[in-house]
């Protein structure tokens, strides 16, 4: 039986630090974090600590990722906000550990976000973090993107490490209901994925994809993303 969506719920090898030790950014990451999060840096730090402790314990990420949480994950995700207009609605597909959804919710309190995630244990973790950080601009919705179309109508859809564009496009574009854009964080495979997704993109009614770079002025390794616009 197909699982039905649940209505929105408010709300390389390294040795990982011990759970009780704070996971702090290195000096260059701290400079970047201050620029990106501003006076909400403390919230970002608490989010990272959630990832490093309960997030790791519940299998949302592996222990080898803990030392790289700031640079490779949180900052890498938060910078895509430079391509998101002020005050719009955003859906994060396959939100998992809240990347990029929660990173954006912290960096951009003007946004209204819906984190779409099919696994119950991940939804529970996301809700716990939202409650602890007292974020009032984000909710969690349990279900797959294709199952929640009738509940979600947003201006922007984001995704990271969910699937190739051939799958991500038909899952995400319908959430825009004819107008908006999809921002998918990708790596070196971006152009190859675009070529493979040409037919799917045409069927979905999206524009020609753009490969963009986010965070070039604040990160040592900027973020690569693919933007696809729909409608005017």
C-alpha cells in the first residue's frame, strides 16, 4: 500500500569529536558563518551540534562527516539563499538532516519553508530541532514529493543529494504549480545530469537549466547548483 502523506507538522577519514564537545568552525569557516548567518550564528552553531550528536546517532549522517559539518554541509547549503528572492515560500525535497532546508531557515528568517521528508524518524528529528531552535518559519511534512503536491504550492523548490535530475525534475517541478524555480545543489556531474534530463525537462515544462555558483565571495569552495525556472 502506498504510504499517504501526513499533514504538515509545525514546527575522507577523520576522528569525530566526542558528542559532548562543541563542533566549532575553523577560523575561515567562522568568518564565512558570521557573514552568512549574522546575528543568528548561535542558532547555526546549535544546529551543527544537533547534527553532530542526535543526527549522527540516528543515522542521518556518518561520523566521518562531523568534522566537515560547517564547510561541506551547513555553509555549503546556506549560501544558495543568495539566489532566493526575499519573502518567498520554499519546499525542501527529501530534507533528511535539514540540508539545505534548516540551514536556509536559520540564515533567511524572511523565508517560509516546508521540509518534505518521507521517513518518520527523520521527520521526528527535524521537528525536535525546529522546536529546540524555536524556528517559526519552517514546518515538516511527511511524504514523498509526488504524494504531497495537493498540499504544497511554493515559489522555490530546493534539493540536495536526493537523486539525479531525471528523477528530481518530475518530483519537484509540480510543487511549483506552473510558476517558480527549482534549485538543486549538484557537483561536478551537473552538466552530465542536465544532458540526461533533457527529455524529462521538456515534458515538465521547465526552462533551459542554468549552472550557477553560490558563495563565491564567502566560501573557499563555492556551491554548484542547477536552476530551472518554470512559467514567467
